[in-house]
C-alpha cells in the first residue's frame, strides 16, 4: 500500500514538473505592427493625385491647394522614447512605419508632433539636415515640425502662395535675447489592441489646421510665419485636433 502511495506521489511530481517546464519553454507569440499615416480634408481622403489643385476650401472660405506636406513626429509610445519619424505625404515616403517585437496585448498610442525642446538640438540629425528641415540660426536653430505649402485664392481672386511652417515659437522682440516657447504637443490616440500583423491608421485632417479653435485667414497669415510668435501658437492649438485614430485591424 505504501509502495503504491509513493508511486502515485512520484507520478504527480513528474507530471507537474513536465507541465511547468513545458510552460516555461512556450514563447509568447510575436506581433508586427504597421502604422499607416493617411491624410484628409475633412471627410475626403487625399492622394498624390490631389496635389497642386485648388480643390479644398478653408473655414474662412479660401480655395487652397496642397503642394508639399511633410511633418515630424517623435516619442512614439509603442517604441523607445527617443525615436522620431518624418512623414512626407508629397513624396509618399514615411507614410507607413513598420514595427516589430510586440506581444499580443493592449497598448497606449501617443506621439509628439515635432520635437520637444530637449530633443530639438540644432544640427544633430543628419537625415533631417540633408533635406533642409532645419530652422535658421537667427530663429534659434533646431528643426521644423511641419512644412505645409500650397496656393490659395486671395481676396482679389488671384493665386498666391502660403507656407504653413510650424516650428518652436520664437519671440524676436529683442534680437539679442530670443525668447522661446515649446509649441510641440502630445497627441493621445487612446489604446489599441495589437495582435499578429496589426495595421493601425493614423489620420491627419488638414482642414483642422485652418479652423479649430481659431479660424485662419490666409489673406493675413500666409508666408513668413516662422518668426511670427503668435502664429506659431495658433498652429499649435489648431493642430491638436488634426490627428485621430482610424481603422485598426
């Protein structure tokens, strides 16, 4: 009887140990993620076929075209905090970002539009230097957050150019004592569920840059906006509603 008891205990021990060893050897399933940056004018999605056409209308009533659009995001929460990505809609580069090494689960999705002051160090990003994304030293150096260029129909019904360029705001009242304000901002898109080969759409509504909370008048604010301290503050505030979470599948 005792022998049978010992055999039963031994079998239970071996089964338990094998189960634990098997569980330890099972690796969590790895998941890949693709971030797709898409661009809209309100409910209409843009493609490269829409470039250089006066086919969009701002809240203020100007007909506008998109000629160039490229912008920087950093501190993407899904990976290490020092990352940055340049999205170039015009040349269709950087609009899809592939990431790997995830396990299935729920993740918080945030990023910064532009660079924080800490990371906005002049001249240190060679890839951005090579494409003229830097800010002149007279405006404090560093880098653009966005370059958005196009045409608009002015009050005389003539085509004029605009350069909606977002940078760190600089007050040049005293050229010998520049005053800065960090006008980058965090975009919080909530949480996403990541499983194997997940695709996440991040939408930018270009119309928002011209309407919310401040209605933008291109007849007043069209070019030479980089040294305009107040204009940069408006860009920051309007841009906070430009991004949203699209489809996740």
